[in-house]
């Protein structure tokens, strides 16, 4: 089945540690995205990539880093510089950057204590 | 300024009632696309519909219908005969073709609760 996978579903980390969230898609989509969602809030764009080896900052990129070495994969690293990392993280992909619907993974709920 | 406004934060209806979720957008482009997504309690956003700016025909899919009015910059979503399974957060979104930066804007969502 085609789709987007994110792992793990729940992740717990100690403050001060970097953590990498996985996102893989087999939809052959060019564009991929990372969003953060806080309880009762909407989606905020962290980073997006429209093609391999290219990525751009979104609205809240500070404290996060990404890579896009393969078309199928767009991992997100939450660094120790991110002041409030506890949140629900959603990865998405779309055929192209503009005009096409984004398909979402199941999300990773990160808790940092 | 918000590109996509969903003024209704929370709505509660009794099962079998009809409910309309409002979405107002802002753009200067003549070509753009509008979307609706459903986020059930599990968390994953589910794509519902994509509509381009040149197609103002209303769309119906089962109990779901969408009303697109360019004159009022609105793209409202109606659920007919609501069911408990419709309980979710619904997001409206707009996509523009900008050369740089983000091209996809989500509203803040409307939380719908259907009471049995």
C-alpha cells in the first residue's frame, strides 16, 4: 500500500538530548513537509523540501534540522536547542509543492522531560 | 493576517443534525486551490477534498458537501445527518503558487463533537 510512515508513534527523551523522527513515503512525491501541532492548536510548518538535497525553513525552524538525501525520506532532528520540544509531529508529502493535496503520516508524539 | 480563517473553534451537534463548517480565505492570486482535511482523535490528517479556483460548482460526496463562493472568498463544508464518527477536528487549507516560501496555509481548525 502507498502511504507515509512515521516512527515511532510515541517517543520519550530526556532534556538536552537530540532526537530524530523518521518519515518515509512510497508515493513518489517530490515535496515533503514537517509540521508541529500543540494541544488544541493548528499546524505550524517547521521545514519543507520540494526536491532531493533541497529544503527550506518554515515558520518555526529554530531548534530543528532536516535532511533530504533520498526522495522517499525526510527525517527531522529535534535538537537540544528547541526550547519546548514536547508536541505532536506530523510529516506530509505532496506530488509537487503547490496546488496538490498533502498526505499525512500517523504522527509522532514526542515527550521531553 | 490569516490567509485562512475558521471562525468556529468548537461546534457540538446532536447526531443526525446537519452542520456547516465555515472557511474564509484570503488571496490575491487568480489561480489557487482549496482543501479540507479531517483529523480524528487518532491524530492523522485525512484529505477530504481539493478544489481549484476556477471551479465554483458545489460538490457532494455522500453526506459531505462543499460550497465554494469566490464572491465571498468562502469554502464551506456541510455534513448532513451527522454521525458520532464525524467527531474530529476539521481543517481548511489554501494553496497558492508563490515562487518562494510556503505555499500551503492551514486554518486553525474547527473541533466538531457529535453527541449520540
